[in-house]
């Protein structure tokens, strides 16, 4: 949404860092992806209805993608930008008064994020982060709750070792054998994919061969590697996967984006930010990004089904995971697990 309002060198830098084509098609692409994800969710609702007759998932994929512009009352935002965000991102415009009461504005935005994520993401914006100079907060919340296509058996969860900083610690490890897991070997790592209900979404595990190989693995990761995970060969795999529940605190990302080369968006050097497509830019009054806040909650666990005697994959060391939309090959989430406790 912010890229859609950038212009000049600010737009060029953002395109390079975010790997976006600088051709004006980005908003329409996000709109198409969101439509595809919503269709995926609707398809699983039909599967749940049929499951009463034929077996299948007991609940649908719940997906909520919400975008909103929290904007200073009375500020001169461009109508073309507001309508573009509304049309392509479903981003409603909500006037708010940062000048009069930045604390109340922070509370309002955090409540909206909590509501959109079923209370999983709370206090996204830290106290004191917004002030009287804030003019716009672009908020994006994504909530996903997805049942496995074939659920894990509660009885098959046992404590097994997982290597944390090179030393084994016992963690709850789910076990399942399935002919519908995707499997692939690459130089230095193994990839396994587990389908969610409906098969349009999958959980991808990228496991280094070496117990201490996570850093080396991450240096090899590319969009091509991740895209190839969308079409792994189906194999009979016995998988040992740790349960994990990650809820790290809010992280700030401005410095990382600046280091990657997105400097003028943060007004480095002073006076260089160009978001003229969001609001008219004057030498004394112009928009720039002051901070980016990111917060995640992810839980991976399982429920019921049986097993036979196939390829064994033990996810017993730090690994990379992704939740991937198969038709578009887009990764909705990408992260690492170093300690599932």
C-alpha cells in the first residue's frame, strides 16, 4: 500500500528492495492474490459440508486479510490514492486524530489489529511510537487458521530430542506417515510439504542436513527454491515434526529496510522522501516513513489419523518453514524455528 503512494527515487528504491516491478501493476496483483486466497477459503467450506458424507476436514480454513488507513483528520490525502487502496487492498479509510491524542489513536489501532486477528496480535504499536507529527498509519493484518488435509494423531505425539544450539532437548514431536507429503532433496537440505485442507495451501519444512546448518541454509534460500516447493513430488514420508507456538514481541524494521537500500522513504537524507501520490508534497510538509512494526503469532500442532514404512524425516534441528499458497507459489509466512519449546 505504501509503495502505491511512492514517487520518484523513493519509488525506485522501494521497487528494488521489495523486488516489485515498477510498472503500476502491483496493486492489481495483490488484489488477484487476495481473491484467490478467499476462493481457497470458500472451497474448504464446501469440503466441510461434504465431509459429513464422505469424510474430510471438520473445519474450513479461516482466513482474514484486513488493511486499513488510519489517517489524520483534515489532512489533504489524494482521493486517487484512497480509492486505489480501497479498490485493490480493501483498505478502508478511517480518520483519526493523532494531533489531539496520539495515545488514544494508538489504542484504537491496536484494538483494530487485535479484533482482526482474533486477539492473537495485541499491542502491535508500542506506547509512545506515535505522536502529534504522525499523519498516517497503514495497517495490514493477516489471520489464518488452517486444518491439515490429514490430521495428526494425538496418540502419535511423543517427546523426542530437538537440537537447540547444538545440544539435544526433549520436545513434543508429532509423528505421521502419509503418501501425500511432498518430498525433495537438494544439496545440503531436505524439503517436506504438508497440505492443509483443500490442498491449495501447504506447510513447508526446509531442513538442513547439518545440525548447525541453519545459517548456511538461509544463505541459499531464494524465490526459485521456495517456488519449487509448490510442486514437490508426492512421496510416502514418515515425518517427525515438533509442535511449536511462536509469539515474539513487536519488532521494528526501519533500520533493516534502510540497510537494504530503501533510504529516501525514511527521509534519508532529510527532504528526500517522496510520497506525493499519497498527499501533496511541499518543502515544509511532506510524508515519510518513520517506522515499520511487525508482529507474528504462529502455532503448529495436530490431531487424528493412522500410519505404514517410508522415507523418514526427523525435524530435530533448527529449520526454515513457510506457509505457501500452491497455485500462486506465494509464501504467506516465512520463518525459522531454532527452539520449539
